C-alpha cells in the first residue's frame, strides 16, 4: 500500500522532511509507533517529545540555512 501523508495545503520543504522522518520512525517501530507516540506525548509534551525532537533535528539538518537579505 505504501506511505501516505495528507496535506491540506502545499507543505514547505521543512514540513515535508519533518513528516518524512515520522514515516521512517513508523517503519522502525511498526505497530508500536502510535502507542509510543501518544504515551510520550502525555509524559513529555509536544516540544520535548523524543520523536518530534528527532523530526525537527532531521529536517533542520537537511535544509540549507535561510539567507536573509541584509538591510542597511
């Protein structure tokens, strides 16, 4: 059947990489992914959730830093 991530709006490159990391986490953990995700969400919260931290780190490492124009 394959992997599927549904988007309401076109995703940013960061969001696409973030969600792709969750797909990889699911492939590693299989049927344990969702129970572990929700258990850790209850105990750690969203920002400190190990799966979310991993997804943020993976998506930040894969993208070049933003180059903002300098204002004079």
